[in-house]
């Protein structure tokens, strides 16, 4: 099955290269679903195994195939997020760190590192990472203040009372001339009204594990079978409350991806991508 997954990844690459075939969205979606189906089948054969070590070529292929933005910097972020979704958490973190060093959307990359560490390592790792950035020069004072607020919000939701160090105004400024996309609101969690199933009418409160543009990713525990069964690709979520460090707002979304996590600390749980339609 590992070989089959690699072959489908290669096929997807060929389709995207072909001028005529790359416009066939149904074909691309069918191949992507095959890849996700193989991930699910592989997960069923493993139990609490560490993430598989993928070759550098395959990691590069994953980044390329799952980077959809026409903006080069945003596509680089999407590629790193794709690695995390394929269970390559350490590689994803290293990729984000590399983007920060290059000055590629450093604040966006930093927030995704924090999300990875909170979800797959530990809150302590995220706090230690913030302290490292605080003493470095990769982020400006304003970016560090934004990141402190972002991490503080995640910690409060986990009921972790650690007080984060303040950003010292006298520290050396971060790199000059970096243009960050600040228009996007960081979403730390969501509350979704369930429209069907045994829990119809109730709300499901979920942490956001990744965010890229208007697509957020959440992980649902394998124990919550009713919720997993009620969420499928194409399911419309008409009533979602989005929580961010600065505001709470309401909107709708659509389940755009559903996959069972094959390895690592969240093995057996399900990862869902939700495309925000309106907010």
C-alpha cells in the first residue's frame, strides 16, 4: 500500500504538469481521495507506530502537490502544512523554521510551529520555542506581541496557567521590510452546531490545529465516533462560531477533507479540513 500511495502521488504530479489534464478537477479530486483512502487503510494495519520516515523526494513531492496558492510564499506555507498532515511533524516544523529564516511570512510560519507543538509535542515545547524567539531577531516586536497573544489564547483554552514573558520594547527590532498578511484572522477554536445524528442540535467544540487562508483543520478523537460519522467530505456546516484572540464571529463552512491519522501521538484520530464559506 505504501508503494500504491507513492504511485498515486506520482500520478497526481503528472496530471498537474499536463496542460489539458490539470483542468480536470474531478480527476485530481479522485486521485487525492485514492491517496487519502490508502492512508486510512495503512492506519488500520498499524497501532501506535511512529510516523513513517519518508524519503526527501517524497516529502518534496507532497509539498508540491498540496500547495495550491499562486502566491509563492503562501504556497510554501501550504507545503509545510501538508507535511504535518501526512504525519511528518518534525519535518514540517523544520520547514516552517527554514521559512522564518528566509523571511517568508515569518509570523504565519511561527504560528504553525506553535500549533504543531501544541497538538503533537507538548505545550511546554511551544512555550520554550516562544522564549527562544523572544531572545532572537527573526521576529519584530509587533510580531512577537501578536504571537504572545496567539499562544496565550491557546494555553488558556487548555486551562494552562503559565505566564508568558513580556516582549521587551528595547530589544533589537526584527528584519526590516517584511510584509506580512495581517488581514487573516487567526482562528484558535470553533463551535459547530450539529444538524443531524444522535447529537442533533448540540454543539461540538474543537481546537484548530492548522490554518491556511480560509481552510482550517481540526482533529477529532477516534472515541467520538458519532461526530466522525456525521462529518463527511461535502458536508455543509451552516452554524459555526469561530474563536480568535480578538473576536468571536459566526459563519458557515464545508468539510473538504477527511482522513484517519496513520501514525504518531494522534494515531487513529481523524483530521478534517473545513473550508470557510462565509463569516
